[in-house]
């Protein structure tokens, strides 16, 4: 039986104090895909955004499916300057949440596709979001920025970047 993909930790950031952004830079192009995992809390409710290669042009699109246990909805954004990790689902100041961002063929010379997941249990009123995303750039991704508006990631918030090697 063939072995599956191998995940290698590239970098981890654990905040010692509150911060409004986390950046991974100088990402090597030696992997086939990337996985980013964010776990923690915010000091206020708000949204988390992602920007690649410091590109603030209208190169980002995503289609979203959102559920909260009593209702489901879908939305899409086109020609945006960012990807949304939260998209209107409020984050909790007391209950940790988890986000993952999988970027496929990140070092390739074609447009980049991604899968974004949000999972949060907010005392029985949690929410999940799944998004498929497109970054319309043929440049290899070497920098990933996560940032928030009108709030901070709290002390202890952890972001880990993994490189995935194909089997």
C-alpha cells in the first residue's frame, strides 16, 4: 500500500501578547501544497482575512456554505482584495475556534485554488463554514498574511504552516 502525503511543519507562531496580524514569509517552494491551521480566540467579535504575496488587487474569489445548526446559507465573493476566513460568522472571545486553509499547487505557474474551513462550538450555537477559493495569480505564493479588523488575536493564539509533499 502506498504511503499518503507527508505533512511537514514549516513554521508556528504562538502569540505572547495580542496582535492584529500574523505573517508567514519566505515560504519555500519545495512542497506540493500548503495547510495553515489557526486555533485560538479574538478579543472582540469580527472577521479574519487572508492576503497572499501582499497582493491587494481584485484577484480573490470564493464560494461559501455556512451552517449554524438551525439554518444554512451560501454566498460568493468575486474580484475581492482578500479571502474571508470568517464571513459574518462571529468569533467568540471565550470559546476557541479553528480555521484551516489548504492551498493547492501553491508554487505552480497556474491560478491557485484553496479550501477554507471554519469550525467553532459556541456553547451549542456554533457555526461551520466551508469555502472553495480562487487566487488569480500565476506567481508562487511566498507570503501569507492573516489579519483582523477592529480586534486582535489574543495571547496564546497559534498559527501553524505545514508543507505537504506528495507520496
